[in-house]
């Protein structure tokens, strides 16, 4: 019996899955032959051939297998004059097969990705389970502090040592809220190491209190420290973000440490004009994009000039003239379909009156801009010269080939940038840190304009929503923002960003650096 069972099993049979697959293949092939015959006749003679019915397709399929070029023999009930040539028929058949294949591969990939994301969510991969993992080592470091004074509690008496022990516990519990940020634990470790030896532990304990104070404003935080202290905070904030994320950083490690985790949640875009990240897929973006709108052109000009504009009141007139020149040039280039490098040529003095002609004659140009630009170009020579030098300095990075290439987008770049926010994607804006942008700004104006454009886009989406805020929010992780892309909107984001669904984490080197970039606003005075 066993040998017979083994023999029967060894022979095997055709599986049901294979039979169903063959049946589906034959059915698809039948449908393709029927539609290709009818469509070829429709395209060549303007009408569906008579007698070309689905029920007669199997016999036509057998005939075509032996004589691929003899269509009248495959469809004997159809007049030969109503059938097309075999070339058009086979071309349509192959085209239909390719379309079905592409659609099938796309559907399978979409279903597989959806199942993987659903399984990971059920397994808790995307939940912020790493927070307790970071809290555990901190709590373990405190346990020796709690265990050390216990024998002291037995020797002198219960009343005397309890009061000094309860006092240091309060400052240790207060930083429990900022434990979500990996940066503050650095100053806490000295506080936990000193209390075991001297009894006056409450004196060093209040020292870590100032760093967590920025986190008391809710979702808006400001942290100061060196790159080693800022990097863990930025990485953790990116991983814990619920929706889309805008990351501004000078550290490529932040990108490499978070791109894989963020790639599971949505598209990952990298705007890296300086080629700091090791990736060939870089986002190209033109600062003149959407500048057909005069208000957008004005905001874009302010962002481009923000790193190089002087803050003195005596230079306010020069800054205003430079802003007028740049926004008129951006508007002229946008309405006339010129690339952004044309704005760079105008800023260098080549064809200065060409944008005036465009703004005066183009039907899409906003009224009044031609007069504004002409008035700025014919203003006081010294004021005009300083304003043109300011705009030329802001766009000086376009002299580099890779910077100019980064400002030449294609259609896919524009679509990807427009869709990353609703799809919960991540945009990394990576650039070199620059300490003195007023003399050598590099790519800082271009990075600032892109970051400011994304922020304004998020604000417009929040204003259109029913409750006036983004849900899910757009998290802004601004690492070394003062040296990479000093956003003009940063003071407003720190003050009211969380109410609009734009929670902001600003990571700066020091308070002095913040005051030098934004003198009108002091995030957290000492």
C-alpha cells in the first residue's frame, strides 16, 4: 500500500493553479485577437468588420497559428475587403499585450507594497517604539543613584535623608517630556554621575533645566549644540514624524540614517546641489517656478535675497531695490517660459531692458511690473549699482555647472515636488554650511528659496483645510538652518507653526548664531 501510495504520489498531476493560469492565458489571447481584428478593421476602413464576433475567435486563433498572415482564412464569414492587413493587426495585438503586461506588473507591485506596509503597521514597525528604548538606558543610569542612598536611609534615620533624596528626583522627572529628543540627555549624564559622591547634588541638577525649556512650547522646539548633539535629535524627529517631512541639514549622515525608514512611508526626494549625498537621484528645482503669480515672485525674491541682505536700516533702500529687480526678473522669466539661468544673465547686466519689454508686451504679465522694473533700472546710479551687486551675489552660485543643472528641472521633478506633501513623503534639502553668506553665499539662496517655497505651500494647504491646519502635519526638521538655509519665516514658524500643522524643530549652534541671522527675533533669550 505504501509503495502504491508513493508511486501514485511520485507520478503527480497538473496542479489547479497551472490549469487556471493556462485557461486565463487562452482567454486573454482570445480577447486580444478579437479586439485586434476589430480595431484594425475600424482604423483601416472606419467600421467594425462584419462577422468578427467573440464566438468565432477560437477558430480564428487556430487558423492564425498555422497561417499568421492570412486574415481572410481566419475569418471566413467576413468580407476580405473589410479586414486590414496583417501588419496592422499584429501591431495592435502586440501593443495590447504590452499594455496588459505593464498594467499587470503595476497592479502586482501595488498590491505587494500595500500588503507589506499593512503587515509592518500591524507588527508595529512604524510606531514610535524607539522612545522607550531610549528611555531605558537613562532610567538604568538613574537606578544606581536610587540604590546608592538606600543604605544611607537606614543608617542616619528615615527622616533626614529622605528630603535631600526627593529634591533631586524632581529635576530628573521634569526632563521626562524632552526625552523624546535625543539631544538633551547629553547634559543629564553629568548630573547623574555627580550626585553619588557629594551630597549637594541639587546644585548641578538645575543645570540641565535650560535646554529643555524650548520644548515647553508644544510641537515647536529649538535646540542648541554641536553637530554631534544635533544629529541624534534630527534623526529621531524624522523617524517620529507622522506625515510629510521637510529636512534642512548640512550633515549627509542625517539623510543616510533616515532615508530607508522614510522610504517605506512615501517618496523620498533629495535636493543636493553640492553633491554631498551619495545618490544619483537628485531633485532639480527652478526658483522661477510658479512665479507667474506676482505674489509668489515677491516671496521667492525675498527668500533668495535673505542670506545676502544686510540688516542695517541704512541699507533698507538698497534691499528694497534689489527685491524689486529680482521679483520682476523672476516674473518676466516665468511668463515668457525662460529658464532660470536667464535671470542670472539679467542680474549680471546682460540685456537689462529685455525683461522690461517682456513685462510690457506679454499678455500674461502682471500690470505695473514693467514700470516698477524700469523705475528701478533708472534710479540713482549708486543705489542701482548696489542693488544689482546684491542680486548678482545672491545668484553667483549659478556660475557652477552642477548648481546650474540643479536649477533646470524636468516634468517629473515638478510633479514629484508637488505630490510629496499629500503622499507623506520626505524632502531633504542638503547644503554646505556657510558662515559668511554676505560675501560668499554659495548655494544658500537657492536652498533657502526651495525651503521657503515648501513652507508657503504647506501654509496654503492649511489655509484651505476646514480646521485651518494640516492633518497629517508637515514636520520641519531644520538642522543647522542658520548656516544652510536661513528661512525668513523661521520666527513665525517657531511662534505659530504648530497651530497650522507645521511643527518645527530648529537645531542651531548657539543663540548668538540665531540672533545674527534673525536679529528681529530672539527665540529664547538667555
